């Protein structure tokens, strides 16, 4: 089924576009996890979760305890609680320190607390990651809702908009209700039933974790006006996220606002060059202090990519920016941008787990929600820029709002270079010519 939208969705993915959805932005970890906890506490039938990274000590807001505690309380009142955790392989073993991968100490923790949740562990294809981050509440019930995004369960994620303090991540989720949740449901069933470790002695936890799930038997009723498509990267060759990013950038006529942990793929940068040549205003928010080593650009191919990305800075309509909050000493401290989103023309958006690097676009298991609804996308833009600029842009259109973004980020760069921490908002422009090769904050 297709629906009218000024932006192209992707025909090659597993799931159709569906109208009649409600999409609600959740900006930064503390508000997002507070809402997720509320949904878990009011769940009637089920809570099904896909998690990539989780520290066992991660604590939910408002004194609710660890994520496992919150999930276990739901299980103890009869809710069917299932979690698919990623288990890194030998090539990704460096990530084990941040993952709840079923280590002996993790199993001991589950035993010690007699957790009633059901767990399956899942590896990705060699060298890649099961990177989806989703929460599905009350599958196949009238109350069915879901949360899709990129926020990991570690202390760096537990942040409020404004980011006062040290070592914080900026990140987002969207809450989704309506017909498209059926596809979040289908995705979880596929992940649960096909989890690679399900037959291993240490590949499951909990009574009933050996039981597979049936596919959804109903489509949720309409809850709003957004057209939504659930999109994925999957190891069987599904690359819907890549195709969607390129199609949406090519369709942009006014503005592109992006937040991403990485932009490391030539096809995306080439599409941005095309948009800028059409006169589109582009703002790209990335980590002010990236975690890519300068040696990552050592090969001729990577140097050519770096030069193409750096050349985006030649356009007056382009700004690369980071964000920095106030630290305990009153100075500016970088905030790590972990979000993965794009807003186009105040009409269309995508939010999810997909970074713009070769892992997320060509091999990881990723999940995004792409949606078209002017009211929702504008509200998302206003909320994000309120945080980043310290300015209410609700009375501005998208062009004026991004031009203000350029202006404030560049003014804050001048203040930073003068040693003045009295910025407007958090955004500070970065130098595309040296980004990734030298510290800028």
C-alpha cells in the first residue's frame, strides 16, 4: 500500500508505507527513558526489546532501578517480557565491555536476582553488530506502541536537554503508535525466532525463552496523521536505510537538518553536494570531538572521501556543527552527538539506530522509522533547535530556522576562540577542512 507524500519512500524494503500513525519525538535520554518506563509500568500484555549496548549498572530515571529491575517488575506481574541482546563475535570483541552479552558474570547476576524476563542472545554476521534499539509494548493489543531510536543504556545517555555536566551524549527516540507498529512487531518476531544463539546452552535465559513467537495477527488502528515506513539494514542484503537517505536528500528542495554520530559514506556526501548545488540549506550536527582516528583517512580512497566531505564547507549554505554544554567549572564541555536523524523541508524525517558509515548501511542490523507529517516534523525541528540554539524557532519556517542555526553556531565559534563561554545555546560551528584530523574544542 502506498500513501501520498511529497517525499519518496523506499519500495525495496521489507515493510510498506502506512498512514494513520502518531509519532512523538523524545529528545535525550532522561525524558526518553522516563516515558519508556511509564509505558513498561502500564503494559498489559507484553514488553519486547532489542538492545545492543547495556551496562548492568545502568539506572533508569526517578529511582526506578536498573533496566533489568524495571523489566523484571513487569514480568512479575504477568507481562511477557522478552529481550534480544547482541553477542559480539571475535572480530567485535572490543565491544563486549559495553554489552550485556551473556558473560558468566551476567548469568550470575540474572540468577542472583531471579529475574523472570526471557532473553535470547544474537550474533551478527562476522565483524558487524546487531545494532537495533527498539521497545515494543503490548504487541497485538489496542494499546500497542513502540519506541525506536539509538539511545544506549549507559550513564552517558542519561542526560537532559541543555546538557549541563560532563561526559554526556545527545540522543533521540521517537514514540510510534498506529498501523506501522505492526512492522516493529514483525521485526521483533524475526529477531527473536532467528536469534543465532537460541540453541546454545548459554544462548537463552528464562522459563519460556525456548518458545518461538507467531507473526502479528492484526494491524493496529489509526492513531494520527503521519505516514510511516519501518526501514532496516539487514545482513540478507536489505539496505533500505541507505536508499532512503539518498532518495530523501535528492528530493530536498529547501532544507536538510542532520544529526549523526558518523558521516563516512561517499554516496551520502555526494548527495549532499548535489543538494547544496541546488541551493538547499544544510546543517549537519556531529560530535564536536569525533572518535575516529586521523589514520582512518590514510588510504588514497579514504583521503579522497575526506576531501569530498571537507569540500562541503565551501558552500555558504552548509554548516558543520557540534554542541557543548556547561561543565562544572563554568567552561564549555563537548557533548557527544549519538543521535541518528534527518529532517527534510519540515515535511519528512527519519530517526533510528542507523549511522552513516559502512557498518550501519551495509552490514549491521539496523532499524529506523521514516515518516512524513509536517506538523510532527516541524515540532521535532523546533524542539531540537530550542536545545541547540537556545532560541524558539516555532514562528520561523525551516529556511529561516536553519539560517539562524548557521548564524548562532558561527557566532559561538568566535566566542569560543575568544575564550568566552557565554554562548547562545550549545551549537558551535566546526571546520570541515580539519574535522576528524584535529581537535576543535
